[in-house]
């Protein structure tokens, strides 16, 4: 663990695409990934001694009140060592530090992350709201 370092930076594009693919998230192309790296509100990555990112997460947000956690991924060999928790704690701390009081933080919780997210205070809406999504194709 000592050679793993948490940084407030995005992974490289190559690492980003690898992390999504190897962790089982839907693979993305470089033209989709590059803007994610530059246009997000906050990033965290954990790098190994060689500088390769082994875990990542980001926040897409308006800086005012609405924040979406995305791209939570840890390489399979590094999972269940607390890296995802360190990433998410870092992102939430940055929202607490920089956003005005009353921030709304949301995410789409896939099964592997649900217990982690609950343990950090996330819960399902009780208002009857459901997640709806639209995948745009050409
Ligand atoms: C979701 C994901 C990012 C979590 O990353 P992670 O680095 O494994 O996260 P953590 O290690 O902090 O926590 C995961 C689990 O490991 C456990 N854990 C943490 N440290 C541990 C340790 N030293 N020994 C054993 N278990 C440990 C945690 O308690 C947690 O268990 P839980 O799920 O029962 O709560 C990872 O599983 C992943 O990349 N999954 C595939 C992609 C995906 O589905 N992403 C989520 C999109 S919403």
C-alpha cells in the first residue's frame, strides 16, 4: 500500500480507458474519454510506483449545488483494499470544502459499489424518484 499514492488528478487517457474496460464498466473511445479528463469538476486517482493509475473517480458538477459522482473504478487486482473508499472520501471532502452549503450529490450505484456508497452516507430516494437514462446512438 505504501507505494500507492492518492492524487487530485485525472488518470492519463490510456489509463482512463484501461480502468473502465478492465474493471468491467462499458468501454469508452478516446474521443469520449478526453473531454471527461479535462471537463470534470474534480478528479482523484491512485497511482502505483510506476505512475500508472490503479483506481479513479470523478465529480461532474456545476460548483454550486449539483454534483454527480462518476467513473468509480479500481483495477481488479487492487479491489477490496480500500482504494475506492479513499477516492470517494477525497471527492466528497472537496465538495464539502469548496461548494456552498446544501450540495446535492448523486450517483448511479452499480452493485459492486453499493455497500461502499451506503457506508459513506448515500441512500436511495424515498420520494418515488427513479433513475432514467438515455443512450444516444448515431
Ligand atoms: C466499485 C469499486 C470502484 C470499489 O472499489 P474498491 O477499491 O474495491 O473499493 P474499496 O476497497 O474501498 O471497498 C470495496 C469493498 O472492499 C472492502 N474492503 C476494503 N478494504 C478491505 C480490506 N483491506 N480487506 C477486505 N475487504 C476490504 C470494503 O469494505 C468494501 O466492501 P463492501 O462492498 O462490502 O462495502 C470496484 O469494485 C470496481 O471498480 N468495480 C467495477 C466497476 C464498477 O462497478 N464501478 C462502480 C460504478 S457505480
